[in-house]
C-alpha cells in the first residue's frame, strides 16, 4: 500500500477503535431505567448521575498523564493497549450485581479510555499535514457519533429483549477480538520514536512540558470553550434517553435510538462539512479552523433550546438533527485547532491535558442536571444549556480576534519531516 493510501487506512483503523470507545461508554445510558428497576440495584436518579460522573471524573483525572505517555511511548502501543483494557472492563460489566460494582467499573473504564485520544490524535497528525488534517480528524470524529448511536441503540434494544447485561458482553468480546487484529495492521508513523528521542525526565521537566502548552494564550480559550461544550454534550448523551421515556412515553429501545441517531447522524454530516470548510478557511486565515467552530456554536443555540421546550415529536427530531449538525462543525476541529497553536512534539500532551480538564465539565453536568431537574424539570434544564453555547460562541470569537486573527502565512509546516504527512 502506498504512503498516501496508508495514511487514510490509519484513519480507518482508528475510526474503528474510536467507534468502540464511544459505543462502550454510551450503551449504559439507555439502560438507566432498567438499572433503577433491577432488584439488586434500584438506583435513584442521583446515583445514576454518580455512575455517569465516575467515568468522567476518572477520565478527566487520567487525561494529563495519558497525554504525557502518548508523547513518550509508541502511540500504536498506547492506543491498542488501552483498547484491550477498556474492552475487558466492558465485558466485566455483565457480571456486576451491586451499585459499587457499577461505579467502580465505570471509573476503571474511564481510566482505560483516557489513553486513546491523546495518542490517536498525535498519530493522525503525524500522518496528515495541514492540507488534510481537518478532513482526517473530521472523518475520525464521525466514529464518535457512529459509536454513540450504536451503543445507545444496542444498549436499549438488547436491554429490552435480553436484559441490561447483554450489550456489555457483546461489545466487550468484539472489542477484544478487533484489538488483537489491529496490533498486526496498525503501524507507527515513519518518524523517530518518542521513547528513544527523550531523555528520562524529572517531575520538573514534566511540569515544564505542560507549562509550554499553557504559555500559548489561545490554548486557554480553546480549553474553556471545550469545558462548556462538553458540559452541554454530556447533558444530551446522559439524560436524553431517560428524558424521552418520561416526557414522550417512548419505549426503552425507541428512546435509546431516538436520543442518539438523529443527533449523531447529523453530526457525522457536520464533521465532514466542518473538516472541508476548516481546511479551506485555514489556507486563507490563521484562525480558519476556529472560525468553523464558532459558526457551529452560534448556529446551535436555537436548536438546543427547542429540544427542551417542544412537546411535538417531529419538531423535537428536527431540532436534534439541526443541533447535531452544528455540533459537528464545532467537534470536527477540537483537536485540529489545538494542533494549529502548539508545537508538534507537544500535541499528545496538549490533547491529554485539555481533554482532562474538559471532561471535568462533563462530569459536573451529569450530577448538576440530576439535582437541578428535581426542582426545575428536565425540559427547562436542557433548554437552559443553550445559554452556555451562546456564551461560548462569543468567547471563542473574541479569542480568535484577539490572538489568531489575520491571513495565513505561507510558511512550510513542521510536519514535512514526516514523509507520509503531505
């Protein structure tokens, strides 16, 4: 296979890993009503919020460490070892019988999945230069939505017909099998191994590495926007299936499908369009990828409000699809925008640290909405998150104007040292 073809094969293989990453984490949310009814569990809404948050808080806590590992070890090894680890944990869910089992397994799963994105995004950036990076990452990002739809739909359908443990058994076994297959197919990029190039570092050296990332002002803006956007995303991913069951009287399988399919399929179109648009804008403007993100945030505000407000199913579906599309515009450039402002040798560290901090927002969302909905109702809580999107859109636009505005410079990319990157 030629270098040009293989760099897209890498995207395809990582697409598959990321598909399982999100299917494994999403399936449990469609099963919340069954976890409340299980005689051995009988979980309250607040306990369900902690089940979701246990994953996110550990995921967030491990992210900075995962980023450092991704810049120091073979990225292929980091990605696939993490894949096998969280697949084993997913399989272990089928044996859980107590509340603490579920919380502990979700937390351990969060630790394993934290290692994926930093190493995987650095791997894609090593193969794809600035001319194709947004498209490559946009295509990869579509696996997030495909995995979310598959996990939510599969969890709800199998839970309704075969019990809540069944989907974990299936996803866990398939993940283990594919993980071993990909060890033979995925190759490290043709650049010096991070592990060989770096001397043994002290704690001070590690802190200086992280400090280099945060010395870039736009990193702070992108991080703050990611925290808020992730808060809104987690409200939809965690609570929308239960919201549809209670407000629209949908069955478990229909709620699991509806809460993911319309939004996530539209997001696939959004990330593909966002990748193409961002690559074109980036050739003309220094903040082209970030402009695409800001557009997605501005346009998504109205549709978030409508999802919580409407009582009509057709309008609900249309609003979810429109929000999903514009969310995709933002998502397609989360890491591509970050890679535009940090050095190549700090990319995995930057993704790990920002991912870590960003998921603190997601972890806060699940418990915050669980508590707030008891007083104000879930409909009002979902609609209120549109204000977060509006603020983030203005804040990102300010950051672009303040720190990265201007025409793109026709200087050579540092990625040219990698032969397959262009």
